[in-house]
C-alpha cells in the first residue's frame, strides 16, 4: 500500500488565501485561557491545554484530517505500509526554531524519548514499535512488533523534537548517555518546528508564544504575532475581560449561564467544537469499597439523573455543552452503537442492583470530587449527592483543584469514589480513548481514574489493536462498548460538545466552518486564526 500525499499538501497551500507579505502593523495579540496549567514538554503532555500547545509549538508526521476521519500529511509527504513496516518520506527544508534542519534522526529520537520517559501518550507506542530507524536524512522507517491498526492515527501524538538542541541541554538523569532526555530544559523551553515558539513559560499563569517566521506553511493574513495562553482565570474575570475587549477566546469550561450572558453582549459570538470524540465520564473508583462491587456501580449508574444534567448544560436553543451518550464511545468513533438504549434515571432498577451489592449503603460513605476550575461541575456533583443519598449512601462533595485531582486519581487509595472528567479520543481511533482509560497494562493517569482490571476488557482492547480489517474492528469495539456498559466502571454522563465564547473580531476557521473542523482538541491552530486590528 502506498499513499502519495505531496500533491495534497501543495493543494492545501494554494487553496488558502494567505498573505505572503504585509505592511507594518501594530502587534496582533491573541489572548485565550484554559482551566488547567499547560505542559509544554510534548513527551509528557496529555491534557486539552497540552494538546493546544503541542499543536502550535511542534509538528507531527501526520495530522487529523479536516472534515472527516483519518489523517493527512504534515511533516510527512508520503508513506508506504508493508505489513508491520511503515516508511515515511519527510518534507525537505523544515527548520526547527533553533535553525537546525529537521531530519529522520529527530523522528527516531522523538519516539525513543517518549517511550523511554514513559509518560504522556507513550502507551500508544511502547511495546508496539520494535524499531525506528533513519534510512536517510529524509526517510524514516518504523517496524512494529506485531500488527497495530491504530499506528498511523497514533502518530498525531508524536510531536517531533529537535534532538540536537535537546542533547545540548540535557542534565544528569536515569537515561544513560541521554541523561534526563532534556526533561528539565523542556519544562521551560521548546525544541519544536511549529508555527509558534515559546517566548516565556510561567507554569502558574501563562505560556507566551510568538510567531516563527521560518515556518514551512503560511499564516493567515491577520494571524496573531503573539499568543498569551493564560491558566486558571476565574469565570467572572474571564467574562469581565471579554466585555472590555481584553480577552479573545474563553476556555470550554465556563458555566452555561456565563456563556449565555456573554453571548448576549455586543461583539461576542459562540462557536462549537463537536467532533464526536469526547465523553464526559463520572469515573467510579472500582478498586475502592463499595464501588469494587459491580452491582453498587450499576446502582449509581441507574440513579444518575441524565435528563437534568443535559438541562444544566443547555445554553440556548442552538448551543449546549452536552448531548446524550449510549456507552463509553462517543458518536464520532468506530464502535459507536446507535441501537443501544439511551441512559435514563431509573431508581427502581438502582435499588434492585443495590440489593445485590455486598455492602450496606448506610455504612458505605461515598466521596464525590468536582474540579474547582470548572464551576459547572459542582451542580452535577450536587445532583449526584441528591440522587445517591436516596439510595442510603452518606455522600460528601469535595471541591478539588485539577492539579490535586490529577494526582489523586492515579492511585486507587487516594482516588475519590466519583469524579467527573472529560476524556477525548487522542487520535482519530477508538483505541486512543478506551485503551488509555481501561487497559490494565497502562500506567495510571487521570484518564484511567476508574482503575478497572478486567480480563475480557483487556482481551477486547488487544484485539482492537491487532485486527487490521475495519469491519471486524468495528464489531470488536461494539462488543467492548456493551461490555463496559455492563461493568459500569464509569457513568457515561454525556458527550461533551465544547462551546467557545469568542470576540467577534476573532475568526477561528476550524471552529466556524464544519468542513474544516477536525478531531476534538486539534482546532485551535493559531496560524489559521485572524485577529482584526
């Protein structure tokens, strides 16, 4: 199988009305925010903010395709697949921010670094890639240990780093000749080739990026010269800043009433990211009593008030922050089964399941954490408290900062009984969502706060990775979808449909034109955005 993609990249460049030169103008600054702090080391990145940063600071071999499933070329111009071997030709003339030329050696180094560090999305590659080698300066070959159907899609999560710069700045560490693999350096600097480079990094307040004039793709005529990506701004502050024209794009996590009120103001509009790849899950700690009993988990699943939750998420007749789910797989991914029944609250069934549980609810307290930076989740937590209390559980609701939640949930003993967390498919493949959440082989992260260990789930996850026939893979993921419904490691609360509040002077093509929208998390491409003077 050979895929020629060079002509596609050329057509993409010619089709867009970009300005090659412009008269001097005042510096255009794009100001946006995100609730959690962003991680700028691409080998450690996992969160929404991290993806936005990686997308703009670094490049990958392929990128999620706009307007549909699959991938399209970025650093790779073409590739061939021969069994378990994938060979990529690289774009010539690409420069890193340092001025170093990007070569196949950098691709090999980036993969080896991610796997060795064992963080971020390393599970997409660890144990799957037997060898990565530079055939020549512009050709890289990956040899897989076995058939791995999601591999091409997984490459959207392999940002390529400047190996020369990283090694020049390595410190002592546990990786032999590679020291710390530049981990300390890349916590405050970048080693990318992306359209924007890091100007300053304050992990408590903001990442500031500036346009990289040597980027190999063009910029929109009014693309920002500087981007200020702010962290942890309270919702009232965000709204006040936008009202004064001092902020451009608000994060996705504002309460519905704040978005509704802001959209009524002159000079503010709403846009949505609804790629069908993000689930909103009430993650249940399956390793901690009483939720180590499946019947207790099913009782909570039936007791959850889905209809009221969707009402809470409604902004107006056109926009809402969520739609109903039918299982752990959102509607845009392989394996989604539209024929499964909708979830609905059923207290009678909840009590039936509870009667089968080995624990007495009256002596089994449940703690529910809600993420402090996302105020709307307090309402869902309080709704759960009301419903679960009716089953006899003593329920405590705890406001917890994301930094603490993301640490707590990696350990069964400290993870709360229940916490609402949005998880998006990190590649255009269901494996990237469900494997990170439910494989017992993956080191625990915030994505796997359920701590599920189930042999059938593990077997289906592995089958989905090794089966290369798309039709057979669809059957596997439909079975997995149903199996997870029955095991109830999480309450599949709703499919998240992100709504951005944007100043009217800002144009975000990938969010305003559905034909240009791609996988959730990958649509804030700064070079495409226009900032009116």
